[in-house]
């Protein structure tokens, strides 16, 4: 990936994590399944970014 691509990827990852966090905290969920799925979806984007960044550097 080019030099300008990684900042966009990281920005998208941060935005996705923020959206997931806002959905988890701002909606009064009665079922615990949806917030758990949102948590893991937000975390998955972060882990994927770390994994791809390590592959790029190595």
C-alpha cells in the first residue's frame, strides 16, 4: 500500500471503532448480544489494522 493509503485506513478504523462505541453506549440495549457483537466488530477492525501494519513492516 502507498504512503497515503495507511492514514486513510487508520482513519476509517478509528471512525468504525467510534461508531461501535457510540452505538454500545448511547442505546439502552435490553439484550446483551447486540452490544457484544458491536464490541467485537469494533475490536476486529483494530486488530486487522495492527496485523496488516506488522506485515507491511516485516
